[in-house]
C-alpha cells in the first residue's frame, strides 16, 4: 500500500472524526436551546399571567414585568437565530460528508487505468462527477446564505 494512499486514508478518517465531533457539539447545543426555549416559555407565561391578573398592582411593578417579558422575547429571538445558524451548519456537515464520499469514489475510478475501464465505469465516473458538482454548488449556496445573513445582521 503506497504511502500516499495511507496518508489519504488517514486524512479522510481524521476529517470524518472532526465532522462527527462537530455534529455532536451541534446536537448538544440544539438540545440545550430546546430546553432553554421551554424555560423561557414558562417564564413568559408566568409574566403574562401576572400582567393580566394584577391590574391593581403599582405601575412600577407592571413596568418591571413588561421589561422582563420583553427581555425574554429578545433572548428567545437570539436563540432562534442561533438555532437557525446551527441548522445551516448541520446541512453543511451533511454536504461535506457527501462530498468526501463522492471524492473517494471518484478517486477510485480515476486511479483505474483507462485501458481497464469499461463503459459502465466511465458512465459511473461521469455520474459521480456530476453529483460532486451538485454537492459543491449546494455548499456554495449555504455559504452565500450565511454571508448574506451575517451582512444583514451588521
């Protein structure tokens, strides 16, 4: 097994492990966001009840509850933005994984000598190349979406 093939295989395993670790971290954060959403929802319900039921309470108290409610809404909006960013990252990871798999398949066909390739091999190679271009284009769209989102936030 030539050294370059071992190096390619090792790098592929390393990048796969990095993607796996990133996917796990994203999943954990999405779960944390879900829990925080529920907590914020419960706090918001309590504050709304206080505002509706306590019409005789001092104006300062009602103002404080209203400010707390607005703070909860702002926090929830920030979490929704983060969740949206994480979902884009998940899509990007899936496409990255798909691209690596297609690269590997394409490399196996390209390493085959032209004289040994059948017409089916050539068709399969062209189909893989077509799929690879589609995946790269999808990743490009995601990156553009992220950039537009970042610029709109500025």
